[in-house]
């Protein structure tokens, strides 16, 4: 690698570090996230594992900033989401009412993730209920 390109990459990496700290301080800045991704794509040397992880993190953050529905989509990809879903399902089928307080504490501690999981469950239940209602209505209509 040439010294010129190495210095250039060093400058870019320095700018990326500064941008990363600015984004951490103000995660709602679309311009800074876009600049980060643009600068990162200018790197001439090989990307490290950390570069790939940051790129994925920033890309997902940009999606979420441009379209908030991506927060749920991205949350679904995490192991934390799956663990939270399992815990909520367990709570919904509980046999002991005293588990409510512990569950509610968990919900508040883990926010906003449980909110996404609960919304997903509600949408799924609504869809299933709507389908069942549609089937019932069709059967009733055929009887007439």
C-alpha cells in the first residue's frame, strides 16, 4: 500500500471515530450517519470485523431514522427479541398471578424491546382473529 493512501485511510479513520462519537451523542442525525457511511466506503484498505459491524449498525440506524417501522424489523433480528418473546409467551400462559409484578418489572427494565414484541403479538392475534371472523362470516353467508 502506498504511503499516500495509508495517510488518506488514517485521516478517514480519524474522521470516522469523531463521527461515531458525535452520532453516539446525537443518534437522530441522518446527515451524520450518511456521512459516516460515505466516508467508510472511501476506505482503501481492507475492512476489519469492527468496520463491518459499524457499517451494519449505521445502516440499520439510518433505516430506522428514515422509516421508524424499521425499529421493529431490526429488533426482530436480535437474540434479545427472541428471549423477550419467549418470556412474554410464558407470562401469557402463566398459572400463578403473583408473576405479574416480576413480569411488569421486566417490561420496564427492558423497554422499548418488549413494546415491539407485544405489538407484534397483538397484530398477529388481530390477524388471526380477523381470519377466523372472515371464515365464520363466509360459512354463515353460504348458509343463507
